[in-house]
C-alpha cells in the first residue's frame, strides 16, 4: 500500500503558525497526505508553548518534532509528558522529560514510527550519540511498526548525509531540519530510504531564517546581539512529500512541496 507522508519545515513565529493553519489541510487534500509531521521548535521564535503546539495539531499535524530550542519555553515541559503527539530529540538524556520516539496510527491500521534525533556537530556535544540512539530505537521498534521515519535536527549537512547512509534500508524516510534553508537533494537512497538534507522553514519569506534581516546584519558587522524578532511580510511553507510502500518498506518518491502567500 502506498502511504504519503508530508514533512513540514520548522515553523517560525506567529507568521509560520498562521501559514500552517491556512494551508496544511489544503495541502493534505491536494496531495492525498496520509500523515503529516511538523517541526515546531521555533513557533515562539525560539521554543514552543503548549498553546502553540496545540495550534499546530489543530492545523492538521499528526506529530510535532522539536530540536535544540526544545527547552527555551519552560511551559512546554509538562505538555511533553502529557501529549504523545509531540516529540523532543531522543538523544537528550533520559533525565529530560518527554519522549523522542512514538508509534502512531496511520491509514488502514498501519503503525507509523516517528523518531526525533538531534545532531551534535555545532549544536551540543553533551547529547548522546544520535547514531547509536537510532540503533537502540530501531531495535526497540523492529516488530512494532510497519513504517519508520525520522526528523534529524542538525546543523552540519555532512552529519545529516552520514545519517542517511547509516540508516539507508533500515527506515523508510529521513529528513533534516534546523538550518531553515531548503535543499535540492531530495532523493531515494540506494537501499530505499527517502532523504532530503533540509526541509526549509514555514514562516516569513523576506527574512534571515524567519527573523528581521537587519538584526543578523548588525550581528555580522560586530554589533551587540539583540533579541531576535520575527520578520514582517509574506510567509512561505516549505515541506517534502515522501511516498512510501508499506509492502516493500521502501520509499518510492521524494518531492518538494513549497508554497508562498
């Protein structure tokens, strides 16, 4: 059976939330999406609140994934424990609240496993190794899921690419998040895993990673750091559609689905 999974790039600020609310359900209908995973770690600019998480779920997301800004809004801590539909990176230590892996109901009774992992290069060397964490989760999930996908929230394209080769044939789709810039390398790996280095972002288009350009310019000119503010103006939604075959457990195609205001 063919299963269409839509992975949506990092939602940034109120503009990103509005864009998602206006367009995600329409995209689901147009592309016959069976399951949608949305990275929401920048819904507050940095971090996410329970209310924003609920807005993303209400907009049509089946699962929310997070990343290095998971803990920037402390209000989310209890929500991570209470809701099974939001994941934080699995390679945070076991002392951290929440979970990094979940099994969710897909179409016609299929069980879809979702992993959330975070890279260590230029992010945090204190995380557990994402590669061995993936091994552990795969061993735990092997007999419990029909399809398995992963959001790898990482800075380095080399780390994302290495993870794709490492998991090729072992999971059905892997996408990168965090850099907010969409990549043009969407493809099916030799052993059948769909992969793209970065989904991009959902939020202000005339910006630097969703934030006011003048703030980044000031920083690179050597000015004093200012608290980032969401950029005004039109928004975009960047995502990738993975078409999977549940029988062969291979990805059949990977295509970008990007829209603007």
